[in-house]
C-alpha cells in the first residue's frame, strides 16, 4: 500500500498585533485598561500643551529681540566701537572658526567614520547658515558672510590635507591642535602694531564665543588632567596619592561659583599687577580644574570596575606597569565610563554660564543686560531666554548624540 508523502506547510508570519511598531504600542502603551487610559490622558495633555506653545510661538510671540541683538549674542562687545575703533575685528572670530573647521576635516580624513564626518559637516553647514541671518550690513558685512560660507570648503580642504599630506599621524594631530589653539588665541587677542590685528583684551570677549571657548578649553584639558589625578590617587607612592586626594576633594567640596569668585578676587593678590593672567584665563583654569576633579573620580570608578585578572595577566606576560596601564587597563576603563565622561562635558558647558555672576559678558549676561537697559523689550524677555536655552540644548544634544554613537561603536554595555 503506497503512502502519501506529506509536505510541511508554509511558515506563517506572526500576527501583526504582536510584532513591529503596532506590537510595541500594544505591549507598552495599551497592555491593560489602566495603561491605555493613562496613555490617552497623557497624549491629550501633551498635544494641548504643544498646541498652546505653537500658538504662542507663531502667533503672539515677538522674536524681534533676537535680530536686534544680532551679533552681540555671539561676540558680545568684541567688535564694538569702544573696543575696536577700526570696527574691523568681526572677521577674526570667523577666521578662527575656519581654522577649527579645517582641523575637523583632517580628523574626518584620519578617523574615516560616519560619526566624525557627520560632526564636521553639520558644524560647517550650521556655521555657513549663519551667513543668512537678516542682519544689517553694518553689523555683518559681505566679507564676514563669505567667511562663514567658507566653512564648508574649509572642511573639505582639511579632509584633502589629511588624505594627501603627512598630517594624519597622532603626533602631527597633537602638534597641529596646539599650534591651531595658539593661533586662534593670538588672532582673537590681537597683536600690538600688526595691521588688522588691533588688540582686544579678553575681558571684552563675550557672547556665545566666550561660552564655547571656556567649554572647549575645559573639555580638552580636563580629560588628561583627570586621568593623571585618577592614576595618582591609585598610586602606591604616599606623597603622590595624598596630593591627588587633596586636589580632588578640595575642588569637589567647594562650589564652582566660590572658586570663580576666588579666582577673580584672591588670585590677583598673589601676583604682580601687570602679571599677564587675565580674567578669562583665570576663569578657564578654575572651570578646567573643577571639571578635572570630577573627571578623575569617573575614571577611577572605571578602573575599579576592571577585574584584577587583567593586571595579573599582564604581569604574567612580563609587561611593565606603565605599559599595562597604557594599553590594557586605562583603555577599558575609559570605554566603560564614556557616558559619565560626556555627562561631565555637558555639565561643564552649562557651568560656563556661571561666569555671568562674576561680571563676564557671556551670552546670558549679554541677554540680561540688553533687557535691563532696553525696557521696551522687557515683555519679550521670554523669547530671548527661550532662544538662549535652545542654543544650549542644541550643543548639549549634539554631545549626547555623539556619545550614543561612540557607545554603540565601542559596544559599551554589550560586550
């Protein structure tokens, strides 16, 4: 008797209500009657508040205070007639930005990752878009607008240099970064007697430029200082360990605003009157040291999270302690604390607004002073401070986005 062969039936896909976006919504938002009711109430309230905000932002709000301030929000008094009599200092911050964009292009060529490419191109296009701001030509001339647009070709120039010249090594990148920082500093500060570089004292540096400079200096310097402090605190040398502990605990135990006041009132008493350590430099040093103390504790936590077997295996292979730290334990510790490091960077950038309390002309001070001296704009202060908050949010979200990409590429929390 012949047997009939049976063929397995086709595999049916899972029900649509349990997979994909529909399944996620059902499982997370409408998994029970109470969750469904909560979801509907919260969604309705959110849409109502969003409607009120949109109606205010595009209906009753008056944003004229933003173009009225114009470049003052970005540069403060840097290009004012009282500071720069020739009124030709506006191009120097833009030229400094071109140097930074060229360096971003070099990093793009060296790293060759979509993350670095995205950061470089986004920054360049945002800077170029500022050339379209509806400002009078006496505030932003055609030369400045062309310099802003030139940020886009500057990135590609840096990429070409990184791919076709020997500037892509780690040693050369560090040298270029140092030379670029010195160049930017003297370009902004000016040099006496040099045509086109009229000296602008740092106390007149203001606006968003001041916040970015303080944050960039603090972010760049706090990481290596924090690494040295973390390694010093774990050192077996009693003197080194006690010095690092004292430094960390002092800066973590004193409020930042107190340290800033000390830098402006007590530190000058210890130096001659003509000592070349201006207000901005002192504030930058304090912000860097304050951030480095917290950074050291983050890195020390990453080092303590490593299993002792890492070090023991390195000793078994005959590696000296310095190579063990440099090539084995420290890279893993830094990888584990990437979220904490970026969180400290975000906090540092927001803390730069505290210089407003000691009289520096950051973007918050420029906005408050303008509202205080122009009472007709007092009803529109909400628009101004909302715009300032949006500016800070864009920068901080950018750092957070970069952090998530770095974590994903390094596999933090996965392996």
